[in-house]
């Protein structure tokens, strides 16, 4: 683990792939190459929201510079590197490089910015270090997350902003969603659904975007889940909202059944922090 001013970064393991994908779509490297995937545990140790950026990585295969590859899959159910992380929060992420099949040593560094030469963390992987196992890494290298219980939110709580009033109607756990088009969570997990209502209190029409929500499960960034059917009459909350009008719907995630806390944040923007609402529940 390497700790700097903004980030604490741990390289968990690395794996080699001839291809990445499933029966429907395969990502394949060019002939004579392999995919090298590096899996990280990252924590924002600053006091501000910050963006962990894949563009700030430098990779060298046997001292030759290589660029990250973009793939459509999520190896070992982790997320590709890149995204906002709130202060004190964590994320398990991966980055992919295409390297020659006979590579021997891979060096990867994270810089403090796109144009800076200062490297805040550097890791070296040798070919004999490559793992052949599948991992889920449910535990954190940073220790148990300490949830601030004062953030616990009751159903009906409304947070007011100069653009939106956002209300938590309710939050529920599900083992299955839907009837004829039923969906089940991954093994050992359950769906957790937040039912939300938002009112546009500005003087202009605006778009309430479900993509601006961030989930943290026990302090770790967690992806959203979309369903093929509505949930108790609620659709995914996203759409144009005229001034003075309202929208309601759901936003959902998957979490291990023994999760302790889930925090939900709505930012009114994709790349700049403008926190509008924050809700949190505990597993009771």
C-alpha cells in the first residue's frame, strides 16, 4: 500500500487473460499479446470529493510505455478505474493493459495530474506474480469502515437545495424483483432499493438524472442496478422536470446480505461536485 496526500492505493493482485468477456461478446488482444489486468483498492484520504482518474496512470511493460485498454466487461465483478470518490470513501477498481505475451516485468505509477511528473504511487508486477485465481475481496485492506451514525436517515426525510427538493420515501431489501421478468441478485447478495421523490424548485426546466447518484456500501463505491420491470409501481427516477413540478422513482444497488450501512449521494452534475442530497440507512 502507498499513501500520499490525497490517495491511499493498494495493488491487490494482477491477472493475465487471452480474452475477456462471455458467450455473447469477447474482448481480445491483438495476436501475440495478452490482457494484463491490475486490481486495486483505493481510498480518498483527503477532506474533499476527488476524481480518481485512469488517465493519471503510467504503464510500462519491460520499460516500454503502454496505454490502458478499454473493455466492456468487469473482471472479478470490480469496476474500471475512474470516478468521483467522496472524502473517506473507498473503491475496488481495475485497469487493463495489452502487453506482449512474453513480458517479464510491468511497472505502473499513479500521478497527481495529467501533466505533472510527480508520481504518488508506483507498483511493480513480475510475470511470476500473476494470479490464476478468481477473487472477490469482500474485506478492505483499509480496515473496517466507521459509519457516522448521525447520517442515518428516516423515511420521509427531505433535503432542500436551490434547484431540487429531494425526499427519501422509503428504502427496502429484496431477494427478487419482478414477476414474469424476475431478476435475482448475484450469489450472496440482495437488492437494496431507495424510493425517491424530487421537486424542481428552480425557475427553469431541468433534468433529474439517475446517473448522478452514487452508492457507498460500507464505505465502498457500489454500482447501480436497473430492473426490467418497475418496483412496486416505481420506475427508475430519471427525466425532464418542469419548474415547480415533481418526479418520483427508484434507484437501486446490490449488496452482500450482511452489509452494515448504505449511503446514497445525489450530485447535480457528472464531473463537478454539487452535492444536492445525501441519505443513509443501516441494515436492521
